[in-house]
């Protein structure tokens, strides 16, 4: 039962193959098994590839099954259309387009399986790429907010410097009027005289200005800090909103590109393996000698071809003979006096009818 199934997979004519030897049947059963298991691998590969796209197991299995059947049909067609010829060059030229198609199929089948085999290494590459994308994304978003935050922080520093400068001025005035009271500077008179009072009032006025400046600048600094906090909040929110896009950067194309970042040799050997599997039935038919099945198939095909050619020739000869007979018959009839007299009589009657009809038409027109 399994042998018959594989023979069906090979695309060979089962009726002809049943009349062949067991060895010939085993050869085509092996070719059919290769076609079948290639389709199974295509199903597995496409299911995994589609799962990375749809994230739905049932949809991936459904479309993967369709893809596997398509590959099965193509492989079966490729193998079944290769016929053994009397010339190796003719056989190779016949198989060249099919070999090219087999190479394309091998690439399509091997790539998803490579993605699965090297999944851990690909995940590492994707992680590094995601980290790089995260840093680049943060830097790009920061370019929108950093100049504004820097300007606001500079404004806060200026306001604080104004307070510091005013404090230094007040402290200097304080030292001045204290020194005047102690008699160590200024008039150098001990006691609180008019000069002392003048300097004390100047200090008190500056102190009041300092208090007012602190109050005003504190309000300004508070507003500026609120703006900075809002900008930082917007920055964090934008980074947080864009991060899921980066986290989802693991689709089919991203994985294929990540696979390209890995050493090419292991991937190349996997491709060669599937290429060998895909082209094995073709080369098996090319290098194998002309077997019993090939002779019987050629006999059946040439028998039909000869029969069709014979039918076409017979129809052509029949047409030529019938044409020659018809020509001879009409030639003989044309020489008969009786037929000439009859045709002459009918022609005379026809001309009379035409003359009468013309006369009536002209008479009706004139009257």
C-alpha cells in the first residue's frame, strides 16, 4: 500500500509500472518518497514562517498545508515530465528549466527552517538590534525636548544667580554698617551716628529687595520647574508609547535580516541539503540508464503518436483523392451537350424575366 502511494507521488504511470519488474517499481517508489517528504518539509517550513507572521497556529497550519500541497504538485510535475531520451545532452536541456525551478523551491523551503534552527542566535541578534533601536529612539525623542529643558534650566540658574548676587550685596552692606558702628571702618568713630544710620537704612532696603527677589524668583523657578517636569513627562510618555513598536521588531523580514548577520557557512550547508533533496529525483532520472518502464512508456507514446500520424495522413490522402474525383466529374459534365442546352434555356428565361421587370419599373416611373 505504501509502495503504491509513493509510486503515485512519483507521477509515473501506474498501469505501465505494474507490468515492470520489482526493481523498477522500487526505483520509482524511492523517487515518489523523496517528492512526498520534500512536501512534508515544505509544510513544516511554511507553517513556521506563517506563524511568525500571523501568530495564529490554525491559520498557519491551514496555509502551510496549502503550500505543502503546492510544492508536492510542482515536484511531482517536475519529475513526471522528465523523459529518458537517446541523447544525454537532450535530457539535460530538457531538465534545465526544471532544475532551476527546483533550486527556487529549495531556497523557499530551506529559509524558514534555517530561521527555526538558528532561532536562539537570531533572537540574540534581534535583542542587540532592539537595544540599539531603543537607544536611538530615546536619543531622537530627546532631541525634541533637550533644547527646551536646557533653556529652562539655564533660566533657573540665572534666577538663582540673581539671588546669590543680591545676597552678596546685602552681606557687604551688613559688614559696612557693622564696621561703622564698631569704628573699624568708614568714619572710624565708635557708636551709631548719622553715617551708621544711613548705611543701616541702605542695608535694610537692600535686604527688603532681597526678600522680594527671593519671593519673585521662587515663583518663577517653580513655574519653570513645572514646565521641565511636564517636558520630561511628555518625553517618558513618548518613549513608552514607541517602545512596543521596537519590542515587536521580530517579524519574518527582521528574522531573515538577522539571519544574514550570522555566519553564512552553516546556512549555506542547510540550503545545499535541501537543494540535494529537491533535485535528487531529477538527477536520479537523468543519471539512471533507460529502464524497462522507460521503454514501455516510449512504446505506448510512440504507438499513439504513430496512430495519430497515420490518421492525419489518411485524412489528407482522402481529401486529395476526393478533390481529384470532383474535378474529374465536373470536367466530364461540362462536356455534355444536354447540360449545355438546359443551361442555355434557363439563362434565356432568366434574361427575359430581367427585361420584363426592368420594363415594368421604367413604365411605372414615367407614368
